[in-house]
C-alpha cells in the first residue's frame, strides 16, 4: 500500500528520465557511491539532484513507496512521497548538505517502514559532486533503528534506554526514572541522546508515542481520544497538537486517508 502523499504540486519536469541520465553521467568517480553499498544489509539508497528530485534509488527504497520499478520513482520529490512536515525536514537536511558540501551522518528521523507506518531510521547523507567539483545533489542511505543497532553498540546505555522507553511509553516516564534505569546521571543521559540522535530523551519518548498513534490510526476505527490514551498522551488535545507539529496534519485527517483505502 502506498503511503499517503501531500497535495503539493510536483516540480515542473518534462523528461525526468532524461534528467536522470544527465545527472548520473555528470557524477565524478570520487563521489564515493561504492562506499554506500558497503554498509549493512537492509539499507535503502537514494540520490537526488539540486532540486531534490529523486534520480536514483535501490529496490528497497522505491518498493517502500509502492513503486514497482526505479523508473516510476525518478523525478518525484519528498513532498510527493511524505506528509509536508516530514518532507520539510528531509528537504532542510538536503539543503544543508548541498550548501556546505559536507556529509551529514547518523541522522535519527521518522521515516516509513515497509508497512507504510512512520518508524525510527538512521540516515546518512553525502553531497554529490560533478567532475568539476560542483555539488549537483545529495545521496544517502537509510536503515531502520533495529537494523542499525549494531552500529550503535558504543552507546549500550542508550540502547537500554530506548528499549525501556519502547516497553513503557504508555506510562508516565520521567528522565530521572530513565537515567536511574541505565545507571547514568540525567546530564549524562541527555548528552548521550544528543550525541546519538541529535535530540533529548523527552523528544525520543514523544516520537515513540507518535509512532504508536500512527499505527492505531492506520488500522481500525479507533476514536482519537482512545488513540491518545493508548499511545501515552495525556489527552486528545495533547495528541492533536504534537501530531500536527510532527506530521503536518490532524490525527483525524491521517486516519481518514487509511479509512478510505480500506473501504
């Protein structure tokens, strides 16, 4: 099932496949494409041009969005594949990599798993250079947190904290409790989370709860208040606020898209 998409119009492009061929032909050998495929199994790969249109992707990536071939994906951008807030987040990272010419690694972000549900992924993005050394796009890999955990073994305390959060996200969790469970001070725990994911333990708890809410909204006809309770939010209002901030739409609008597909 293809993930619901934004209504934002696609960028003008008359010949995306021809654009792709020119894009690939311009890539210099030192762009280091080969390094991306030396990563762990289960990794998705993508490459975009300066306009953030997808120019290349592996099967795991394009099948995640319901496409049968790579050619069907070529020319699409994030706004055609993801809700607006997620697309904006992806675009900001792309622009940073292309403007600085420097890689951005170990990005912890929400992305869609094979069931079309937002899940935690670790993403790496690198600039793409042409033969003259000009940045012409961005390429990257993405891997689910579960698949990438072995890369994070130096952060065993964080792994324990993540598992504890996943098991208890429906309960009221404090940073004090979490730090005590993994035998770290609150300051140490915060620093480890920021170093590993780029944000605080509280933000991680919120995102786990949002993932649970997405799963409940996608399957069945749960009332929004019920979803809020089951996902660990204090009430329906709290869920609505956080959901709009992260997903760019209300929980009811998100649920309605999947309800139409089912019926």
